[in-house]
C-alpha cells in the first residue's frame, strides 16, 4: 500500500515465519471424524483471521448436532489471483495456525484447490459444503468453484450476521494511517513556522 520510491514490491519483504509439523500439531485438535459426525467443508483465504470469520464458523458449527468442520485454505498465489492488490496479508503458514486455533475447526487442508472437486469431497467424505455471503469469484476457466457440491445438492450459503471483512479492516488501517500522517504534517508545518519566526526575530536583533 506504499507509494513512491520507498514503496516495496508485494512479493518482497513478506513474513519469514517458518512452519513446522510440531507447530501445527500444537494448534491442531488431533480429532478424527467419528461415526455420526456431519463433515462440513468450508474454504477461503481466512486472511487476518477476525470476528467475521469466527461468526461464520460458529454459524456453520450450529448446522449439525455433531459437526466436524474442515477448512480449506488457499495458497498465497491463489488468494492473490482472486483478491488482487497485496493480498494475502498473512501467508499460508500464519493463516493455517490462526484457523486451527479456532474452536469450531477440526481440520485444515493446507493449499486446498480453489474449485471444490469430487475427489476432495469423496476423500474427506464431506456431507455439506458452506460458503458465507461474500462474493464467489469464478475459477481461472470462468467456472463456478462450487459447481460439484451444488450438483450433489450439498451446498449451503450461511449468513454470519457480521459485515466485517478483511477488506474493511485493511481500509480502516489505511484511513487511520493517512489521518495520522496528515496530523503529523500539519504539526510539523506549525513547528517549522515557529522556528522560522524565531530565526527572523534573532536576525532582527542582530
């Protein structure tokens, strides 16, 4: 979001956070789906994991008596393809641990395919696929990424009741930063004017 000669490429200066299997185990629930569980699949970027995400996952969790929620996280390059700008803010490792730390999530698929495929649904024995009220961007070929679960009749839109999005948080940060810089520039201009006046007074004395 920076401009001018001090700006940085979105592909450099990214977090150097390194993932380990031990770190994932610390955050993961370690629970396997049990007989009678409703296996629910959700997918997305889950960037800057916030209360809007938590509200959505809580609503999904309430859809079944014994829910087992699997969250598919898209790789950074995929998120950048459909969100653009400098997204994602958090890399795949950070997003994975954030989602795993949520009490409503039982498992995370790291680098899930953008389109929810028949193989994915069959492999995890998914009984329900959910998406929030945010826009669904078409896949690279223009197809609906939820075409397969819709064909099977297991797709459901879920309204979290929250309008908070990662975009809104980023816009808030930028707005606050610009206001902060504007205040500082005004303050600096006043200080410079005072210094200039003091300098003139000194010169007049001499």
